[in-house]
């Protein structure tokens, strides 16, 4: 660095300052160059809003309804929301206070309200301005004001099943009562009947506003074992009145633990003296309460156990395993036992142990399996199987040769010569790759010092020709029967590939007046064993019989050009006709006590008004809303209703929606319902599963991100994310709701205050099992820094000393940090900090005490840390 600075002063002096950085008490390093690194640009924040379109549907004038909107920061940078506005009459928002900052990976919910002041359709837009690249983000809102008419009552679920409940214990379920009409619902009376049943939260008389709901609780506390039934009766000004909710449940005896061990007795057979053999024993709790094992011990010379550390608890229906070992010290029979003391009967439970110590004699060879069958194998493709060679003797097994014979067979992994210790095993692989069709046989021969030698393993397999596709359609012909002129009916056709290679459909077309098809856009490929569906529609333009066909061209070996006959008859309009889509509702798997809904479209395909006199849903967990009979559907018009499935317990459930009308084609229409309740799986995982910060300078911070992921099938509600351990802290994650497969990122910081190895824990509390992530790091002392200054002597003979001054600003106040004699032209400043910039000045002092003007300043940047 060594620059020369000239300054005018009372005692002119020429000063050369050599600035030297001393790190970790090292000697002066002259000529160092200091540079600084620029920080990486921050990632752009990203905003996500769900849903982006909110439809309130019909809302009674001067009544208010609300929907929840979720706003998420899906980036790794803070999202700054500066403005949120809403336009449109009758709409408003709540819960979104701006300006605000949303950390990376976090979400918030806010509410949007619709309270129409007049009838008719209304629309609005929410505009959210932020620092995201997609700003402003918008949400479209729609709704319609309608005039009040009649109340309508419905409950979900329509029947409550408590299943099995331990006697004298209490279980509760929530029932939602909804007013799906457009006038206030007046409830005058609510009562419950049935031994062990009670209800709370429905205090009649009460009023439920149009479109609103009220929840109440039904409880079951059986006083004796056996089936118990009851009902809830609700009297209101809506139909039906009273409305009845059936109640069922079964009282069962209190749960108890039950212990079972497999195997019940352990036999080690012959075992060479001073060698060890082990077997696994499984302890199962076949009862319905936790099994507490208070003691486990083993007796008998040469026997031992590991892996069963009492006291321990085994949950109902769960198992645990431990290991029993036998190492005889002498020849002869030995016996012993394992004793397990628990809260189940019998206690103690005894497992007998037997074995015989024998003197080492000879090796013995065995193979598993003793013969290999590869079955059918496509020509020029390969299949492999593993063979295990075991030495069941008590001396080393020496394999001197191993070979394979037979067309298409090969082996790998048994390179002779090889030695297998007594009681040990080794594995090798046999492969079959036929070159032609037909049966092929062969063998593996193993030569060893055991009997038999050689040992032979038979090989069989059959080469078969390459797989081909095959097409099949269901149904093979479509009949639409009578169909009113200018109305349409549809049927679904399933195309299946029953072959063993991909089915390529190159062309699909329909012929015949009034017929059309959708959903099969050629070219399309159907994998082996897979299926695809398409729809055929018939809309006759005139009365009379009509025929047609669907033609499908493919690479199928059984039918490269497939024809599906179509038939139907156009008839003049005479009467109402009912049609529903879909004709059956399948909900699939649904988590217990959560609900899902599907919409069913009901159409009048006739030419007269369709009068629906009754509509109801049956089946545990099924309910319907939106079709309040009596109702009339005009000719050619449609209406929709909603079917909901909320299983109360795990298992398959079936039901029906039954609609009674004046339709000529189906006066009593039944829509099958199906679904399966599955148990909630609440699982939360962390990546990484442990966080190691390594070495971090004392009083400085290091950060790492941990991703928390919901790996279950139900919503996980994270309440708190916290850390323990000196120097560790965390930001983010708390009060977060994760849907299945959704993640949130938290930031863990480590700021050691002392030089030492430190450990801690990241604890995540939620409605799932507690999650802990081990934390570790080492605090290391910060390096010492100093600045060394050197200058040329003043040419003046009157100079008696030099003064050194320092400041953190070139224009700030300089403070004296030291002085030297005329013979000392260097000074080291040890009172500096890493990461700080300093400025130095030097003056000379004459014999009369007069100080010269300053030379400098010289700038020095001390590196971090």
C-alpha cells in the first residue's frame, strides 16, 4: 500500500503509511490488498391467492354471507403488501390490514363479504398491490341478490352413528342444521330420545337466518353393553316438521391388554460350542388397551436376550421384537426360559428355550430355492432370480467350482473358489434370456467339500413371442331407445387394452343422423391393461328410427377396425322426462369426519313440466341439499343439487338419492351413492432431519432453512415452532395450516456466545405427532485484528515525538490512539474490530510542544470477522 502523503504543517513532515492487517496475532504482512464482496441479489417475492374467483350465488337482499380467501407468499423472500382495495356494491373485506409484510413460505386468511342491497347480479374485484412481479393480484367476485321466500331445513349428517363406545365413557359428534331457503327458519322445539344420548347447543325457540347454519352437539355415554338407538326431533316452520335425526351406537366393555409371543417356544437345535446363534421373538398386544411390560428376564446357561428393555409400553394392536441368543459353553442339552411380567394375563408369561452344544465336525451345503422356474419369458428379454447357498454345518464350506448349463441361462456372483463360514450364507444370481420360443432347461452345478458334490439346481423356463395389444369395448352396442325430438341423451363407452403391449388408436369416427361423440381424440395411446372412456350422444332431429355406428381403427391384433352399432328412435314430445348426470355418484376415499360434495344436474328432457314431489338421501354419512320438494322443472330446463359425504367411521358406505316425479320414463328415480371412510393420517416430516451449523464465530449468526411437509392425508395445524439450546432460535412456521403434501419453510439461526460445542432441538407442535429436529454447532473465537502503521522520519531536527489519531469517518472527529519517540517510526493499533473501516492521521511534535498539521487521513478496511 505504501503511499506517500505530503502535508503542510508547522513542522513539515513527509509521512509514508504502510497499512498492514494482522490476523490471529500473525506477523505483519506488507502489501496486502483488501477487497469486498457484493451481496447476491434477493429473489423476487411471489404471491398466490386461492381461490382467484369467488361466487356467492344467490343471497337474500340485506343479508350477509362470507367466504375465506387464502393469500400465500410462495417465494423465499418477504412479500410486502402495500395496498388492498375492493370495488363493487355490496362487497367488503376484513382481516387484511395494509401495509403488511408476509414472510417467505407463509400464508394468511382474510374474509370477503357480500350483502346485496337490491335484487340482481353484482360483481366486484379485489386488487392487492405488493412487491411481487405479478402486482397487482386480483380476485373476481360475483353474487346475486334475491327476494326472500320460504325457509328450508336440512341437517348434516342426516343420521349419527357412534359405533362402538366404552361403557360409561362419553363420545360427541357435531350436527350442522342449515336453512337452505330464503326466509328465516323458526325452530320451536328440539328434543332427544334414547338411553345414553344427550344434546347441547340447540336451545329452542331459536331462529336461523336464510342461508345460515347452526351447529349443535350430540353425545353418547352408554351405561351398559349392547346396541342403543335414539333420535333427535326438531320442530320448525319448514317441511318436514318434525325433522328426525336417527342415532345409533353400541356400548362395549372397557378395553384390556392381551399378550402374545411368537414363537411360544424357541429351539436352537445343535449349536457348535462357543459359537452363537440368534432368533427373533415378537411380543404382540392383541388386546384393546396399552400393554405395560414391567420386567423381562432370561434363565439357563448360554442363553441371553437383547432388545426388550423393561419397563416399556406396547400400544393396542402393536408389536415389538427382541432377540434371543444361545452360545453353549460345553457339549450337551441346555434349557432355559424367558419370563415377561406385564399387566396382561398370564403374568409372568414364560417362553421355553432349548438347545444342544455340539463339537465342530463337518460342513454341510444347502441351497434356497433348490430349483428355479422362470415361467414364460419374452424372447430376447432377461429375467433374474437369486439363489442363497448356506453352510448348515459346523466347519468351513469350500466351494471349488460353480458352473451353469442350458441355452439362455447364465449366472453371476459366485466366483469360485470361495469359502462360506459355518452357519453363514452367500447369494448369487441366475438369469434367463431365451433366444427363441419354446421350453428351455438347464442346471447349476456347485462342487464343494460337502455332500452331495456336485450339488445340482434344476433350471426351467419357456421363451414366448413378444406381447401384442388387444382392443375391447363396453358396451359393444348402444341403444338409446325412444328420445324426444331435439333433446339429447348420452352414454359412456369404455375402451380397454386387454393385450400386453400399448394400443395405438389412429382414428375414431361416428356416423348416423343425430349421433355424435366426444372424448376420444385420435391419435391416442392406451397402455397395456389400461382403459379410456368416451361419450356418444343421440339428438334426433325428427321422429323415427335412426341407426349409426362408431368406428375405431387401431393396431390391435384382435380387431384392427372395430365397429360399435348405434340405434335409437326419435319420438314426438308428449310428456315430461327426467334425466340426471351423473347417474351414480362415487366419492372414493374420504377422511373420517370430513366432508366432500358433488353436484348432480337434473334435467327435464321431455316437453311438459316436470313435477318433483319428493327427494331424499339415504345411507350413513350421505346427505343432499338444493332440491327442496315440491319443485317444478320446465320442459327442456335443468336444476342442480348437491350430494355430500361425511363418513363417521372408517369403511365402505353406500346409499341412494331417491326422486319421485311425474316423469313418464322414470317416476321413481334412484341414484346410487358410494364412498369409503378412511382414518385420518396426521404425519409431519422435516427436511433436513437434523441441522449441523459446523463452526460459527462467537457473537455472529448463521442460518439454515428447514422444510416442514405434511406427508399425511389430513390437514395439519402447526401451533408452535420453537427451539431449545443456547444460541439457537427459529423464525416462521407457527400458526400455520398445511394441507396434504403442502410445506412451509422455517429459518433456524445459530448465534454462539461462547467458544464451545453446543446442541439444541427444533420442536414442532401440531395436531400430528411431535416432531423434533436435532441442532448442533460449534462456537469459535473471533480472530484478533490489528493495524500496523509506518512512516518516514521528519527531516526537522526539532521533532521529539509523533502522535497517531484514528476516526471511523474521514470527516469525523479523530481521537489520539498513541504516540512514539523520534526513533520509533512504527505503531500498531490493536483496538480495532473486524468488518470496520478506519481513518488514520499522523502529526509531529516539536521540542517546545508545538504539534504540526496532520498528514492523512489514510483509510483502512479491516476484514470480517
